[in-house]
C-alpha cells in the first residue's frame, strides 16, 4: 500500500454515519423517565387506531377511519409541538425542551401515515393521488404542509443542526408555523360549518402565534396580566370568527350565534374552552411568580466570589 492510500484508509470519514440517540435518553445518554413517558404518549394514539382496526370496529370504512384519525392526531401533535416553547417560559421548567424535537417528529410520522392511508384509499393509484393533490385545493394545501414538515423532520438531527449552523437551522424551523397554518386551513376547508375541535385548534394556533409575535418585544410568558389579556382577546376572536363563518355559510344572524355563547344549557362554545386554556396558563404563571418571590434571592456570581 502506498503512503497516500494508507493515509486515505486511516483518515476518519468526513461525514461518519452516526445513529441518532435513542429517544428515551437525555443529552448525556442517561435514561429519562420524562422523555420515555412522552414517547409513550406519542405512540399511544397510533396503537389505539391500529387496535380498533384490528378489532374490526371500522372494517367497512377502515381507510376513511385511518385517514381521519391519523390526520386528526397529526394536527393535534403539531399544535402541541408549537406550544412547547411558550410552555417552557410560562412553566419555567427547562426539561420540557428535551421533548420538543420528539413531539415535532411524531407529528410528521402521523402525517406520513395519513398520506399512506390516502394512497391506500386510492388503491395505490399514484397518478390519481398526484392529480387529486393538484386539482383539490385543500389537498394541495395539505401537501405543501407535508413537504414543509418533511424538511423539518429531515433536518431535526444534531448532525443537521451542526451542518446548517444554528442561525440557518432556526430560520428554517420557523417553517413549522407556516406548516401549522396550512394544516389548520387544510382541516377547516373540509367542513361547511365550524366544528368544535378544528375551531379550538385554530384558536390555540392563533394564541400561540400572537404570543410569539408579542414576545419579540414583551416578556409575555412571565406577565400574568398580558397572558390573561391575550387569552380574552383570542377567545373573543374565536367567538366572532365562529359567528361570522356560520353567518356566511347559512345566512343566520351572527348576533344570534354570538348570543349562543352565553347559553350554557346545551353546551359550551369553543370560545369558552379557549378562554379556560388561556386562563389556565395565566394561573400557572401567577403560581410561578409567587414561588419565585418566595425563593431566597440567589447571590450573583460576583457576590458569591466575594468581589
Ligand atoms: C399530501 C398531503 C395530504 C393529503 C393527501 C391529505 C388528505 C386528506 C384527506 C383525503 C382527508 C379526508 C377528507 C374527507 O374526510 O373527505 C384529510 C383530512 C384531514 N387531514 Fe389531511 N392530507 C394531507 C396532509 C395533511 C397534513 C399535513 C395535516 C396536518 C398536519 C392533515 C390533517 C388532516 C386533518 C386534521 C383532517 C381531518 C380529519 C377529520 O376528519 O377529523 N392532512 N386529509
């Protein structure tokens, strides 16, 4: 062997294939109960869907059931993944960030299964699948959301963070908000009238986006008053949006729909759930503020060093 070939043989490969760490391990490689529980929570809906199919609950409508359930879980988990950073600020509990990537990738897995279920429904006729995606606006929107989520999942490894560089990686991962908005649109376009869950998810999404926008200038996660005001504003928006949609779709007087929000005999309208969730976050922020005040002030590093 010449000296040049032996040097080539012994040199470390530039991009060695490194398998990602097991999802239940923390950054130091230790078993994390929290991560393992979240992983279990991500797997459970899929297991539940498969179990119901295996038990024959939906034998006649199996593919429709699969499309609906995988889509529904994909969007729930996607919205949850977007809530993790604000939650970390409000709850002031750093380990929650350990599961952000796992939750985001889980949303992608459910979307991928959702597309597979659709292909199965179309009897693997890929030309038909492609033409439906091109011709039906709600499917085109879903496809763009899926493409964005694929890019995010592929670049979610530590190696990709290193390769792209922190700034570019963070910029790319802002596409999660666009994917979230498109996914909400894809879901909402399938209903003639607003349904409770899509209205709730859309309202939570608006809450999260408003929180992000306001956080650029204000530390909203640590201000219970601002959190409460934001929650009231988004709940009002949910009630107005719902009334406007029903008014436009049916010609009903939007004022009557709005008034239905105050009639608790039949059911609570989505705006109340949005308000309850927002005020729940506010209550947590209040408790955190109280606990912080009760804790003795930590001496600064300089004081601790006796300078
Ligand atoms: C190529 C991409 C996609 C295709 C072909 C697709 C296809 C479909 C189809 C055929 C339906 C059922 C419509 C019906 O019941 O008539 C559906 C529903 C749904 N999809 Fe997608 N979708 C795609 C992407 C996405 C993405 C990215 C998300 C969310 C992250 C999503 C979430 C949903 C939801 C929540 C529903 C409604 C489920 C329900 O009925 O409750 N889809 N999709």
